C-alpha cells in the first residue's frame, strides 16, 4: 500500500493535496481502490458545484461494490477530471497520479486541520483490516 507523505487523508479514504490559491486536489486512496477492486464507473459533480464537508459528492462503482464519495472539505468545484469519467479503471493504476477526481476552491482552510497525515491514515487502515 502506498501512503504519500505530502497528502492529507480522511477516514472515508479520500486524499487531499494542497495547491496554490486556496485550492486542493481530491482523489481516492490506494487502500480504497484496492478494497474496491476493478473500478468500472465514476460519477462526479459538475464544475461550479458546492461541496459540503462529510457529505456525499459522487459515486465510484467497481465489480465488487458501489461506494459514495464523501467531501473531505467544503468548497466549490473548479475542475473535474473528465479523463477519469472516460477511463475509471485508471483509479486502480494511479490513484495518486493522473486519477485525481476534483480540484476544489476551499470555503475555509481551517477544515484542513481536521484531516489526518500519512502515518495516521496508515495506522487507521491497519486497524480496519
């Protein structure tokens, strides 16, 4: 399992990468894609949509299950990774690379403090097994 140290994580298995100008990139973790199995479909919000922390914002479907995606932070969607819609299987290949889901402009950077670091996320996934 891969747990990049430059990312922040949620217990719902999303990752967050801080960017410039109050924006973040959001994706699902290596642990999540491994647990799901082969991803076959992803449903994401449109650009301009408002995300509310801890509320569902999309769906990822695999050969094993359908899972909701939960917003790790509140904000406005500024970009959707359309390539992931056309090739959802790339989540299994590069969950931290080209398979990001959304870019979001944050409502408040204070919510970043509620996310966990790589070591905490790794420990959480080990407990969850």
